[in-house]
């Protein structure tokens, strides 16, 4: 199986494309602060998932736990963007649904890695 075919990678890729699509609706002030931070976190998550998929089983867990932490940071920043009106509720819900799905997939991956 190709590393780009794993479901969590595809979902995170979709999250980035969705997030990127909202960029034009964000004010310049927000685009270069919290928006940029969230974009970097999503890219870090995407990179780390790819790294974990190509790493030996014994080395996966620390990478996956780091991804989990970054996903939690992203949740907080997305909520903050909604509260300060950088994004509207509809966009927030769309992004949050994707993040939740990625979180469930990641949780399953971490669990299966711990059981081995």
C-alpha cells in the first residue's frame, strides 16, 4: 500500500485543502497570526503522519503521540478563531468534524501500536 493511500493521511490532506480554501475569507491581520499558526500545525501533522507510516513499529508511538498533541493544539486554536470571529460557525464546524475524524483515526492507530 502506498503511504499516500492511508485513510488518516487522506483525511489530513483534505483538512489542509479545506482550511486553505477558507484563506481568502480571513482578514490580513488574522491571516498572518493565528491562521498561519494553524496552517503550520496542519502541515506538521501531515508530515508527521507520513513519517510515522514509514517508521519501524517500535519508533511509531512517540511520533503518533506528538501528532496527537499537535491535533489538540489545533482544536484549541480553531475554537479561538471561531470565538474571535476569524472564521464563522459553519467553517468551524466543517473543520472541527475533520479534526475529530482524524483524532479518532489517530487514537485507533496509537492503540494498535501500543498493543503490539
